C-alpha cells in the first residue's frame, strides 16, 4: 500500500517570497511522484513529475521538486511566487510494480495563499 | 486536442432526485477515473475503468452510486436517489499508457 502526507494544509506567503510545499510518502516499492495544481473552480493539472533519473525535477510556472529517497520526500519549491500561484497543490504517488495498474494516491492538498 | 470533457458543470437538485454526470475522456486514453472532492475528505477515487471495463469500484460510497462506460468515449456516474451529503465536486479523469492523469473541469453538484 502507498500513502501520501502533505504536512501543511495551508501556506500563506508574500508575493516574490520563496515557498516550499512539503510532501512525504510511504511505499514498499519504487514510486513515481507527481505534483498537481488546482486553480479555483478548475480541475487538477500536472505541474511536474518524477519517474526516474535526475532527482531534481523542473515543472511549469517556475516550480521544481526534489525527490529524496532516503527521506521519502518530494517537496515542491518556487524561488519567487506570484499572486497567480494562489491555488491548491496536490502531491500524488504511484507505486510501480510489475503488472501493476499504476493508480495514484493523492494527498489532502496544500492551499498556497500569496499575499500582495 | 480537447481535454477531458464533463457535463454538467453545475447541477443543483433536490434530495431524492436522480443525478447523472457525464464524461468524455481524451481520445486514445484507455483508463478512465471518477473522483469526488469534498472539504472533509479531500480527493477520493470512486471507480476506475480500463478499456471500458470497471476494475475497482471499492471507492463507490454505497449502492446509490453507479458508473458505466458503454464505449471508449463516454462514461456516466449516476446517483439515485441523491442526498445532501452527496454534494461535492465530481471529477472525471483519463490516462493513456503513461502515468499522467488528465482531469476534467469537474461537475459541481449541490443536493438540497
């Protein structure tokens, strides 16, 4: 079984400040990791994903995340946020095993609130 | 390319009425998912299909909920009879052989 914990339900930050949204996972097998963003009244869209290779993954809108296997973490970062980054952010994990269906488990979400 | 298309976007109905939510997945995608999102429970997977066949419906809350996928380009989620606690946003999503799931814009359901 796999699980995802997003440690912060809400993260307030001022515009142009850096931000980190935390995500920890648990799984008994290797994983794929994702961050999705949900803007108000919209569906979820992919920000970035880690499948293999470099542990630092760059996504859209200046976001990046680093896979840390020893700490089972996949924290999302942005060096300078904009008002338009205000949204709900979801971390998701998919355990990949031979013959698996790769169904992701989503965290509860972190609400990023950017203040002017 | 068109994304995942859901209808209706908003639905307000009275308790006891039947509700049907519709979804058109991205062409060529072989997995289709139905999720429910609420403040209390977050994002829940209700059911998913692979090649039009329901694979896991363990997330369907009770017998009032049913889902069908008669062909590769259409799926429905039905609630009969609806109750106020069914009020939520229902998302349809689809995926091809890769790992990225593509979500629709959601159907906002309010049962009064």
